[in-house]
C-alpha cells in the first residue's frame, strides 16, 4: 500500500525486504560498527520511513540508492542517529563520578598538575559537563585551582556535538546537579527558556568528532580517566575489543575506565584492569 510522502508517495508501508535490510545493516556496520540483529528490521523500517518522508523518497530501495550514490556525510549522521540512541543525563550512574572525585582528589594532593579526561561518546554533552563539574569540585576541595584540567568530548554525531557546544539544557534536565553547582554553572537564558552552561565550564572541554570504530585514534594520551559508557552495547565483540585496545593505549596505569551498566570487558583484555566496582575499572 502506498502512503503519502512529503512530495510524493511512499510505496513501502511495511517493513523493508530482506535484501534491502541486509545491505543497509552491512553498510551501517562498516560505517559505525553498529550491529543490527534480525529483530531490528521493523524498528529500522519505521525510523527510515521518516527519512523517506523528509527526503521525499518513495521506497527503501530508493533510500539505499541515495545512500550509496548521493548522500553526503550529513545523511550518515542522520542514519546513525536513527539506529543509535542519544539518551543521556547529568550525573548518570552517579557512582562513577564519586569514584572520579576520590581519584582526582588523590592525584592532585599527590602533586599532579595535569588532568586529562575523555568522554568517548558524549552525546548531547551531559556527561562531559558533569565531568567538568566534578573536576572543579575535586580541585576546590583539594584547594588546587592551578591544575591544568581538560576534558575531551567526542561523538560520531555532529548533530550531538553541536548541542554540546551550545550547552543549553531544559531546567528539568539539570535537576540531578546539586543546587549549589546548578546556580554556579548555569544561567537561565530568558530568550530560549533554557539553562545556559557557564563559559568557564565550557572552556574546560574540547569537542571533536570521533568514530570509535576507526582505530587508531588521533590522540596521544596519556588520559587519567576514560568514560566510554552506553555505546559499546551497540557493537559486536570484534569492535569492542578494538576500542578497548585503544583505551589501553591511551589510559595511564592507575587510570579509571568507566563503562555502561549493561557493558563488560571480556577475554585477555580484562587482565589489564582491576575491577573496582560496578562497571568501573582501574588500569593496572
Ligand atoms: C546512549 S548515548 C551515550 C551517552 C553517554 N555516554 C551516556 O552514557 O550517557 C550513545 C552515543 O554513542 C554515539 N555513537 C554511536 N556510534 C558511535 C561510534 N561509532 N563512534 C562514536 N560515537 C558513537 C551516539 O551518537 C550517541 O551519542
């Protein structure tokens, strides 16, 4: 059955056929390492149907053709947004930040003058801004404000990175931040009704696009902590192991590695870490 599209008619109203699904998921895997199981066909079809409407294309086969022959990087960003989720929150999995606070406190009290933290799938920025708040908290507690502390925040999605850079969030979204820090680091922008992150917190963070499946990464390290949370869940073991090899290259001995609650490190790579809590590791 045909349904009305933006300018034309969408011929495909049900899930996409097996050949198109297989081609599409193999392109997605090659491009961003995301594995789509058979059960995802209906979800993918529904979400791509929206792209058909936006692009005034009439069938899944046309979309595939567009991707192969015409699409620019922007369409890939849209597609990656379609297949992954950007769900995130300030102070998500708070025990990771409590551990980081303790570690930073110890490092700076021991005389460390340089801190480098990486948020490896930063989504819309709540994770790197939380890291910045926690580092500032730790430095204030230890009375060491002269420490050179920087955060690198990367994501594959340029759309998410633009949100990060603007640094505006709904009032509801900043509620997990303790009230004193909310008042210190956020200001209501009356024109947008959103909470604007303060420039000094923003200055601690460098935002850059990085596809985690394209190893080796350009950074040299060493990093003191790497937060790679709720992204490896999309990848198969081969891609995960490639990412963890890069983490091992970049993370200093004694550095922290935080992953999502549904993720794990497996095989020989696990021997390189000490597990210090739920989804928290220290590099040996
Ligand atoms: C669920 S969010 C995780 C956000 C944050 N780390 C957290 O735990 O709250 C997943 C993010 O991974 C990003 N992503 C998906 N595939 C990626 C890839 N191959 N390389 C880098 N980032 C990727 C998505 O764009 C999305 O922003």
